[in-house]
């Protein structure tokens, strides 16, 4: 295992499971000094903290609802006071329409679901970045922000209209934040394709034709399978590391080749 995150004090949102957990644990394995884990879900967040400690870093848990501005500000303050500073903010938490509403599509989508998706996927990333900015600017340890966007922010989606629009907004926010925080703080995003996490599995369970949707999700990859959370964590940790010292405002696809073509493997 490399030590390319040596000394970094990292905060990962939505880290009770899925890619957030994978990023937190991999960061610890790559030498991070400390990792703060934020989520709504206490048991999952505590499990991630145990995994982070086992991988060699200090860990703390901040329970926070990222739809609430006061929770976001508290999350940043608690992370800073636990770690003595902040070098990396990973805005990973996200929600998709189908988790909040059964049968969500363009025609049925409820405006409250639209707002809730934007609250977590865009507004929380903006507020967390804004609150973290003074601490990141003060960091002497290669500060950066890493945002979790999606290929759905580039291509249209059938059953995730608010989600896709929110991820497009997050891509734009990534670039504006990179402009605002240059040259002190680098800001980048990664775009996962279909990754085998609880979110992807719940999405599959929510659609009428599970097999068709699954074939569509994996068949759209040039590498015709689901990606693994660790395959995305590798890229997130690279973007957070000093190995990416000349990378800012960039959008990295980790999508098995989805955005490279318009085809579908049989
Ligand atoms: N899984 C995929 O195929 C896929 C593809 C592209 C992008 N993404 C993005 O990657 C990120 C991680 O996805 P995942 O698949 O690991 O998701 P997941 O649903 O497995 O995990 C997301 C975590 O975010 C937390 N969260 C949600 N709302 C929150 C809130 N209001 N406050 C605090 N925490 C909250 C959840 O509790 C959960 O632990 C998300 O931003 C997602 O949109 C996922």
C-alpha cells in the first residue's frame, strides 16, 4: 500500500457505506493521519471508523443531516477540532430520486423530491466547501476538495431526473470552487459509472424491469460489469494526494468507458 496520503487530515461525507466507506478506509491505508466520517447512519459510520482505525489512522464520527446548514457547519468545526485542521474534504454523500420516491420518473417526480436531491447532492457540497474553505486555505499539507459527481451529470437519465440534473450542477460547482480557491486549494470531481454499492442495488430494486435495467447499466460500460467501490476510491485518493498536484477543476470519469461510446453490449 502506498503512503501517498501521509499526514493528511480528511473528512468524508456519506461514509457509512458504499464508496464513502471505501474512500475513508483506503485513505487510512494510504497513510492519512486522521479521517472524520460523516453520515446520517450511526451504526454504519461507527463500523467505518473501526475499519479506518484498523487501517492505521485516527477516526472520528460526526452524525449530521446534510440537508441542514447548521449540521454542515458543525460537521466542519468538529472535524477541524478533532484533527487540528483539515486538508481534504470529500463531498461524497448523495441521494437518488428512487430512494425518496417510488416510481419516480420525469412525469411523476414530486417537487419535494427534486428539492431533497438538490439539497444533499449540490447545496450540501457548496455549504461544506464554503465552511471548509478557511481551514483548507490555512492548510500546509496539500489541501483539496474531491466531489462525487456521476456520468448521470453528463448523459440524460430515464428514472433519475433530479439526480442527473443535480450531478450536472455539482460538476459546474466543482469548476467554480476550483476557480474560487485557486491557487491554494485544488478542487476536482470524479464521475462513477454503475458501481456495486447499496445505492445502485436499491435503485435496481426500485425499477419495474430489474434485468433490463441491470443489463443496461453494466452493458453501457466497455468493461461490461459493475465497478467496485475500491476502484473509485483509488481515483478519489489519487485526486486528494500530492500526486495530483497539477490537477484542479478536473472531472475524472471512473465509468468503465460509458462516456466513450453510445453503444450497449448484448
Ligand atoms: N453507486 C453508483 O453506481 C453511483 C454512480 C455514480 C455516482 N454515485 C455517487 O457516489 C456517491 C456515493 O454513492 P454510493 O453508491 O456509495 O451511495 P450509498 O447510498 O451507498 O451511500 C451514500 C451515503 O450517503 C449518506 N447520506 C445520504 N443522505 C444524507 C444526508 N442527508 N446526510 C448525511 N448523509 C447522507 C447515506 O446515509 C449513505 O451512507 C454519491 O454521491 C452517489 O450519487 C454513485
